């Protein structure tokens, strides 16, 4: 089938914009010919999100495609380590199979750290043999982010072998190096790790660029680094983790709009979501040029990036924000990923101590960031139990092993602002145990009870609660983005009424258990200092 498109094209190789006609045959661009004509709008290569975790959208791949294609996204590179930590290879297979139901081009990376660390309990383990098998697949384009940067630096044999397997397969290795600097960063880069999406500060990104790393500038729902890093620039624009409510407003088109607003050159911004990731991951699109797949987006201009039409393989799949495709086949829910929590006694969510007061470590969370800090506070002891201080925004936090082993880690957190009640979720990076934050043990127990069945997100307030169910591994739903966005917005509003000022309280909570981002975190095995790579006692004195 031969298709002819005509319009003003942006040549990502030269940066020029000129009228042209594009001849497409069987989904491949055959001819790009300059012509003399006047057209409205600009034809761009389809947008690529080169680092994302589909699971964080709370949607399955097919639902994610429904949400993002109308915004100009034609391809994504997803690290499925969220579902892999719950279900292993079976979870990865589910993601790949579900992605085939839609025209969006999904590519995946082989999760490098399942479990993410040895300091938590996950539902599966992906070793060297599994990674080798995954990297043999054409739809697996890289080794997923190497979160175990201490293992890389110390040359842990298993970590180094995973890197070697990727190099033998001639596939790039994605990085994860938050706040890494100096000699340690050099050791990390020397192993062949080529990208990083964790830069928070401009000088941090600059140092990585100077050492040859390709910097992914992240602008997601919780971690927003674009404004800080815009002056330094980067190679890719990525979302990493993005919620349904944000996807209603846009995807890569919205990130492009912000990039230009923050001072990144218009053409360079487009390159960061087209030719740069396509070339890095050896994909056959990313430019309007002969031999490339005809993945093309018509936008109004290079400032607003309002998407008018979206073509994938030359076929019109969205127009004026509306999808023009159907999801193929039946929904399939993974047979595993259940919540296996043994009989839970309230006392297991409490920290015991003697005396009248105890000085304890506090995890501090920040809106718009996933890093935490540590502080100390003296808390009262009643009947041998250390108490939270909701009036001072100091709440209890627990991570409960969801895989049936019975582990529970307890601590205290500041920054949620809840006056009375609890939040709980089975979305808790990266092992996705059940995480709960609350003003009392009773509220926390009530929240846990709600999630024992189907999983998801729940907020419990006096005399009422609200539950967003996530039946796919406790991480995702087959529901469409507008439905999920509405439910998530209602849930966030419910939490705001409980006193929280966080823009994304559940996503912020989900990162409390991420043991590879500084500084203080909580796993099902205890309170963890990321920089020292060791467990610490919640009680200081």
C-alpha cells in the first residue's frame, strides 16, 4: 500500500523546516521530496519516551497506548522491573503480549535488578541466565537501569556478569546513578553504562555529561527535574513514572512544551524525543527519512506542540486528540501477583521502647522529588510504644512483605500532612510490598485489611475510606485513562481533605521503599541508609 503525505517537515539531521511530500510504502518511508507549497503546522517524527515504567501509570500497556498515542507518542522504551519484581518472567511476558494489542511501538529492557537489592523481599529473582535469554529478543533493546550502583563500583561478580552479558549481546546498558560523583562515578561509567535519568541537580548532570554519559532529563509525576537541568541540556527527555491524571493533559508533547519554555532549543528538544533515542537503541524510526518507519506527528508549531494528527507506519491512528484504532483481542490478567499477607497482629506495626521519650530517625519526603532526607525528633512513649505526632506531621510508616514471608519494617515519616487516618498501597518501588503510612496503628490496620484482596491504593479517614483497585499484580488496571484519572483525582482530593498538601501522595509514598535512591528508606526488613548501604535502628537514643 502506497501513502502520500504532504506538509512542512522538520529535518532532525539539519534542523531545517521546509515543505515536502513523503511517499510511504508498506509503512516505510521511501521518498522525501522538497516541494513548493504552503502548509499549516509541522510534521515531526513520532515522539519516543525512552525511559518509562508503564506500571507507574497504573495502566496495562494497551491502556497506556490509548492514553498516549493521541498526544503524539508513537514508541516507548519501558523497563518492566516493577511487574518483574512481583511476578518475574511471567510478568514481563504479560507486558509484551498485552502491548501487541495496540499500534504503539513498545520496546522493553531486561530488568537488571530483580530484586532491586538484597535488603528487601521481592516476589521473584531474575538472574544472569534469564537476562541472557531476554537480551536475545528483538523487542528487548537494552539492559534495564543498573540500580545496584554500589555493586558496580565494588565490582560485585554477579553485577559485572550481567553487564558483560549485555555487552556480548551488543545492547546498551541503562544507568541509575543518583548523586554519584567523583571517582565512584568514573568507576560506574567505566563499566560501559551509557545513560542516566536520576540527575536532580545541574552540576550533577554536567559531571555525567563530561564523562560521556547520555543524560535523560526526567519530568514525571513525582520527580520533576526539567527546569533545573534545562540549562545543562541532555540527550533524551523522559517521563520515568507518570500518573493517569498527568497523561490526560499530555505525554511527551507536554514535556516538549516545558522544555522549550525552560529554554531548551526547539529543534534540540525534538531531537531528544526522536532521533537521539532511536539511534541510541538502534530503532528504525526517529526521523522523516528514507528507510525509516513512517511514524509521524503533525503539530501546530514548535512552541505549543499541540498534536493534530498521529501516524504509525503511515496509518492515521489519532486525530485532534481522539484515537482512531481499536485494542485487539481479549484482556488477559496475570494469574499470579496476589497479596499474600499472613495474619497480622497490630503490635507488629509498632516500635517498642522503654521510658517516657525516645529520639528517633525521621524520613523526610518532598513534593516533586523522590530523594529523601533524614532528621531526628524526640517522640513520646506510651505503654511501651513510640507514638507518632500527627500535629507535627510525624506519622508512622510500615512496609509489609506481600509475598508470604512475614517480614515487616517500621519507621516514622514527615511530609504527608495527614491529620487523622492512613494511606496504603501495593505499589511500592521496587519490590512492591504493601506500604502504609498513618496517624495510628488502628487506621493502618484498617487500610491493610482493605488491600489484602485485590491490592491497589486506599485512603482511610474517620468513618470512611476510598479504594482504587489494581487487579493486575496489584500494580495496574485495564481501565481507560479517563476513568483511572478520575478515580485517582478523587482519591488525591480525599487525601487532601485529610490534610496532605502533596501533589501525588501515593506516588510519594511508593518511593519510600526505594532502596536505591538516597537517603533514608524503609523496606520490609527495616529502616535503611542508602549511602551507607546498611540497616539502621529507628531509635537513636
